[in-house]
C-alpha cells in the first residue's frame, strides 16, 4: 500500500510528549486538550463503527473523529454551516474586506486573546456598518459575516478578520418609521466603500476600545510586556499607532453568490495549517509549503523547515479560548433579526421565500462515503466504544473517518 500522507497528528505523536515535558507549566489547558484530541483523532481511542456495503458486502472500520475545531481533519461542521449560508445568499454582488491588527497590537493580543480578538471583531463590524450607513457613501443598513484568522502562511501570529458583505442593504428608517427597509439600496458597480475611510475609522475605534479595555482591567501583561499594565505606559505604547496606516484590504467583488459559497467553504473552518501543506518530518525538522505574500505572484510558493519544537509552538499559538466564536454575524445578519431581515431583503429583490426541506427520519443510518469497491451505499452494522475493538472483521485494512 502507498504510504499515507504526513499529518499534524503524526508530528504531535512523535514529538508531542517530549515537547510537553520541556514546556511543562507554560501550556494552557486548552492547548493540551487540542494536542490530545489531534493525537487521538480517528484512532481506536475514540471508538467508531463498522459499515457494510448493501451491494457487495464489503466491510470496513471507520474510527471516530475528535471534532476539535483546531484539528486539520475535523472540519465536518463546515458542511452544515455552509448549507445554512447557501440558503441565505442574495442575488447581489458580494464584497470581501480584510481588517488586520498592526504588529504591536498582535504582540499583546497573544496574552489577551479573548479581549483583543473581540475588539478586532467589533471594530471591524462597527466600521463597515457606520460607513455604509453614511448617506455620503451608501446610506443603507448592511449585514456582514466576519471570520477570524490568527495566522500567517508561515504559522506566525497575524490576527485579521475576513468580512463578507453584500453590495447593498435595506433603506434606513425615515422620520416617523420604526425600522425602515422600504427598499433595497445597491452600491455602485464594482465599488463598495472607500478603503481609506474604513482604515481611519477602524484605527480610531480599535484604539478607543483597547484603551477602554485597559481601564476596565480586562487586559493582562506578562514578560517583556509587564510594564504595560501601568496606564501611562500603555498609552505611550499606543501613541505611535495613531499615526500609521492600519491595513484594510478590499478584494475584488465575488463573481456571484456561488463564488461566495466557494470562498466560504475554503476559509470559514480553516485551521492554522492543512495536512496537505506538510511535506516531511525528519531529523531536520518539519518541512511545509507556505506563501510569501511579499513576493510577486510566480515566486510566492515557498518551502520552509522548522525544528519540530518550533512547529508545535507555532501551531499551538493559534488555539482559541474555549467558547470563543471565530465566525460572527453583524448588522442585518445578527442572530436576533437575521431571519426577518433576510426575508425582507429577498422580498425587495423579488425572490421567493426560502424553504427548508424536511429530512426522512425513517432512513437507516448511513456511512457518509460510498463503498470504495463498487460505489454502493454503506450501512452501519456495528458501533464500538472508545478503546474497544469491533467484533466484525473488515474486508480489507481500509481505515476511514466518520466526519
């Protein structure tokens, strides 16, 4: 059989125990949980089930996935999430705007992930909603979906949010009205909002929210940044950032709603590094492919080798705090009024109301993949608990997952 491709799990299993011993006392519980989940993913340690083909009786064992959101193999939740988003897409141009924290803020964000990542989300969303509502620009109430990424291609700490925004919104409320939404306001073809105006407001809002978080005692500093706990020192740290340009990047509009869905399928549930980018793990370290965005397009694809300890460290700096939502919806898409707002937008755009089709609850449990031998339907015939072995023998040594 051909050798299976290298995975992050292989690196963790080979070098994780020694790395944990060397860094004992410096790892968060969340990081330890992520390492354990990835190492155990799709192994007998998590149990699984046996599936048999209805046509040819081919039998195989499928081990359970860890379903940890940081695991490169466990992004099955994206399928259900994307199905929901597909039903919400509108037949209008969609725009992609990226907001990035400058390096000095990224440095302190690592010690204050929940607080500063939340500020990044709120400042980016408030910037888009405020400028879009201004009659000088669009004059509409918009909705947006924001996705947090904390990494650069080389696994460095690079917090930024990708915002997907329809090119238009509902009309604001006129005097005497409660909610507005009498008609749909479209942006100019090929142009959403001015980037420079977005950048300036994003900078001001971010700095105001950072100062407020510091005054409220929500920021904590350690090591070289410990002096920033003092108010004057923190103000001096932020002062130079008021004079530099903050990166707000507006990409070309998507070529239609389906292009938006294709983008979301690639980016929303992405982790710091995909297994497909790994090349080797040997005495030299871990070798992987990365993109150098500072280089010209033909020269961006590069190869990097890191010591295994450094690779693990970089991977784990992107572990998010428990319960932190890395995909958020704002404006018209905020959870409280999304259904009503989308229904109104669809009505104004001349679309039928969206309908969800009920599933058939009487169908037998199916394995998610077809039979590898004949393509027939695979039916689950046995399940087994964590750490157990199945009673049924497989037809071949094929091992696949359940996600």
